[in-house]
């Protein structure tokens, strides 16, 4: 069961920065991909619901879209587990120790971006932060209309439950750091299923600081 993570923060000149560094960030994150732990692994999923965050999506999911792979209480469990970890503080191994921090809120635009990537990975049978058509994290989130100042992403595949995915991410330094990052205020978590693909279940967790 593989997992991977990446994160971006906009400096004073964001367009120039992203052009120069995003390919490197994604390339480094891809090198961390592993099966079942190690390096920079991950593990959660995501649902829909009223947005508590900023950003009005220009890209909308069709009504009734299942972003939870049919897992019961998906959104509620994801928020509970992630916020419990943030409230408790955590040691993220080589990524350092993190003091307790505030809860994150759910964002529909981030969930839209997360689901789009999970579904693309499931449908096209690949596992990477770069979409099959070459889009990267910033492209996917910005396409929803979400205004952000920093973003991060954890991906995972093959995990059977939200709890398993969160536990997997928290045992991996890079993914744990993303979850514990005090700057992130909103999340969107999504799962897409394709029983014909290698891992069947594909999870994407997008985290952001709204601008």
C-alpha cells in the first residue's frame, strides 16, 4: 500500500516560485513513495458536505458524487481523527516534534480537488502527485477557485478504512508533518474506487491555508 506527500508555500512572487520549484518538490516527493510505510508514506480519504472554509469553487462535483468509497461516516471520522492528532501533538520522526495545534475545518473546494486526483489515479491506474495529464497540486486546487497561501497533499492507496489511512500517514515523517502543520487551517479528503486498478482504493488529502 503506497503513500506520498508534498507541500508548497507561496512567497512574495508565487508564480515565479512555482515555476522554478514545484517540479522539484513533486519529484522529491515521488522518490519517497513506498509500500506500507517508510520514506514518506500516507493514508486518509474524503467526503462532501457544507464548506466551512473560504474559496468558492468554479469546478463543481456532480450532485450525489460518492467521494468516500462508500465508507460510513467518512467525513466525520476523518475530521475527528486528524483533529485528535493535532490536539495531542505528535512526534513525526525525522520531520521533528510538533506541539498541539488547532483543529482544521472541512472545505468543499479542497475536497473537489482531492476527489478529482483520486479518481484520476483510480481510473488511470497510477500513483503520483502529478496528474496523468501533467497537472500538479497547485493546478488542481486553483481550478476550484480556492484562494490559498500554502498547500500540502498526502496520497495513499489500498488502505481499507479512514483509521488505517490516518495511522499510516502519522507513522510517516513527511505525511505526519503535513497533518501537524499549524499553518494549515482547512482540509479536503477524498477516496475513489476502481476494482480493476492495482490498489482499488485511492486516497487524497489536500490541506491549505486560505488567503
